[in-house]
């Protein structure tokens, strides 16, 4: 009867699993129809935004601009100028 020798440690399997899990999350998020929102991250960062973001000096909106397939062309032209 042959005995099986372990050639990899348990930690090596965990490293591979962690890499695979990270790759899966990237692919899942790239193709998901629903955007995943990390509520815990939002809860932790909201006070930082409120303390460090200022909205002074914003002009009132006088014109409504439609966002459609032509909008990207207008943005590209504006950037080139």
C-alpha cells in the first residue's frame, strides 16, 4: 500500500485560496449586475468625508445637460482644448 506524502503545508493552501478568493471577488464585481456596497466601510468613512469636504463656492445650476452617447464626445473635445 502506498502512502501519500504531503508536499504542501496547510499555510500554502491558504495562500492559494486567499489569492483565488481575491481574484474571484475582482471578476465577480467586474461583471455583477448589482453593485456591492460595503456598509461597514461607508459607516467608517462618512465622518471623514463630512469633516474634510467643503461645498463653498459652488455656483447654482442654471442649465440641465442631458447625459447620453454624445456627452462623451463633448467631454473629449473639452479636454483637448
